[in-house]
C-alpha cells in the first residue's frame, strides 16, 4: 500500500508486515517529519495482511492496553523505516541522524527488545568528525543524543535540538555538545533581507533539511553574538525580548580541536600575557596604507581578557598616534586607524574555544565587514584612511598603541591581505590553508614549526622573531583543523 505524509509529502510504502503491526492504530508517526499519518479506513484486517502473526506481547503489557498500542506503533514504525530507508553517508554527504523519532523505537525479535539507541550510536561512530570530537573530551555521546537531527553543511554540521529550551538552556546545550548556536546574519537597514547569497543559501538549506522546524520558532543568535537572541521562523529571522519561552535551537559545529597528526595544521602559538611575534617593517605594509584596503584573518582561542584586551595584529606608531590595529576589546571586535578612525563590531569570543575572525575593508566601498567562523558577523559604514606608519614593526599578540597590551590565549594561521576579501572567499578559505602565492596576500604566519624561537612567513618576504627572547611564546598542539591547500 502506497500513500504520502500529509505534512511533508514524503512517499510511504506500507508492507503487509507493517500493516499487521499497525492493527488497532488509527495513525502512525511519519519517519521523515514526525507528523501523524492517518491509516486508510479501508485497511485490510491484520489476519488478511500479516505474513505471520506478530509476537505476542508479555502479560504485563497486556494489562496496559495504552502502552501496548504505543509499543506496537513503535515497532511498526521501525519496520516501516526499514522498508523506506535511504542511504545516509555521514560527514561527506548530507545527513547524520542522532536521535529524533528513531532514537525512541523498540524492535521485537523473538520476544526480545533491542534499543535502537545502540544503532544510533553506531551511526555516530561511523563519522570521524564526531568520534574525534568525543575523543577530545569536548562532548559525550549522551549529550549528542539530545540533538534530533544533524546535517552536513559546508565545512561543518548543523543540528536541531530534540528538546524545547529557554535561551539560557539552549546556550548550555551548545556548550555541552561542543557546538555553537547557529549564527544568522541580520540584514542591515540599508538593504532588503537575505540579499546576501550566503544567507539565502543557509535559509534554503534550513527549510529543506529540517522539516521538523517548519511552523516553529527556533533559537538562533544574531551575528555570532550570544547575548542577542533571535528566532528563525522560515524564511524569516526576528528579534525577541523574552528568553524564557522554550524553543528548539539550531546548533552549529564548525571545527574541532585536533591531534597534531590530523589535517595539515601542526601547531599554534600560546601567549601568556607578555610575549609577541615581531615582524620587521616592510614596503608591503605601506602599500596597504596607500591603497586604504586590507583584510586580516586569524584563528584565536581566548583564555581570558585581562583589561578586556586581546590584541591580534598591531601596526601602530606610538610617537605620533598613526598606524592601525585589530583586536578584541571586551564584547567587541575593533579596528582602529590613528587616533580618530575606529570602528567596533559587537561580538564576544567564547573562552577556550577556537574561533576564526576575519576583517575586510575597502575605503572606496565605504563599509567594513567582520566574519566569525566564515560567516558574516557585522557590517558598518566606515570611510577612514589607513594611517601611515614609519619603521615600526608589525606585532602579533601585542598591542602597542597608547599602552602595552598583551594577548592571553592562542593564535594560529594569521593572514594579512592588501585587498578586501569577499564573503564567499572568507567562507571558502577559513578552514583551509593557503599556498602563499594568492593574489593580494601580504603575509601568512602558520606557526607550524612546533619548536624554535621564530616562525616563517609563508610568502617568504618578512623577517619574523619572537619577543622576549628569554620567554618567547610557547608552541601549542591543540589546534583548529585546517585542510591542506588545493
């Protein structure tokens, strides 16, 4: 017997064995969206359709008719799912099922029950991304079972929670599963919603791959800012004023800590509040200042924010206030050029979690952009010149503008460009290494040496040293996963 789910239009086939198990039921849950699918009123009785009699329920279940009917429906759904099963290729293909309806099913074999949670566990264990995540201690299988469905998306995964949670509870689930709430770009007042191709693709993906979220409001966060709750209600995103109403939440796994032998990334640098990477002055930097155009990228892991400052890259001239620098300042990310030209994006980095940040600016465009983990996180009007410097070095991990500030945390894969990267370029490259000869690349410091007192620039044009010599930055092996350049 063939029919379709009235909610998601999923084609369904009811075999005689399934119909036998559904005897006495008026409907069954759709394996695709979970909605109730009514059984046709003219379904043949069980005696005429069953290939063999179903296993007799134990006596204690016969004493509880309601529980017995629920059990029979679960059994039928499992048989039904076997008949309509699609191939799930985890990690490299579209979908990873962690729970949902299938996680609650019970299957009968000769009177014995097999908890299908074990099957779900086996599916997770086939995916290296999540096995590595569990092995790193960042999460557990028990916590991952709280996610109903996970789909591969770009360089990571997006999942939908099984439970409805308050905003604070949703944040806690994200931490417990080593994920982040899905960051959704907020359209600026100067343009129509979702004119960004990246966001349009994301919205279409959520609508198509998460039918259980249809008609619901689901927690997301605004531009990667965990202090600004929003709700996704396909195809729109809106602000909310209350954080107490329970909702499901979209989670996003973007990258995970890795062992030194995984991927192409080998090591990072750890700064403990007094160290810096010093890059000698070069004509490349002055070209950026002349063009008034640049992009800065870095992987960072904040340990703590002393004085609220986490310097990433600084090319300042302390004698006259000229220069430019890029840093975290409390719950903002700032780019400053000279004493009067500065801008700030609202975003607070999570502690002890690798994040990729990227800044892009072209003065002729009149706007500056921030990206977090490959996604747009802020856009502001900006029209200041990149202030020129003299012979001051370029510092990584130290801010010398005004007063000395030092990074407490880890930095990896710093890239400086003399052109403004597009949103698509940031998304495509942030989890991949570059070759060093890309157009507009001024410098790239991978910090992959793993030992020694210096680190080379991939482009080969810049002389680099560590400071201070008696206590240089330390090498760190727990680094973000980066694919080799293609």
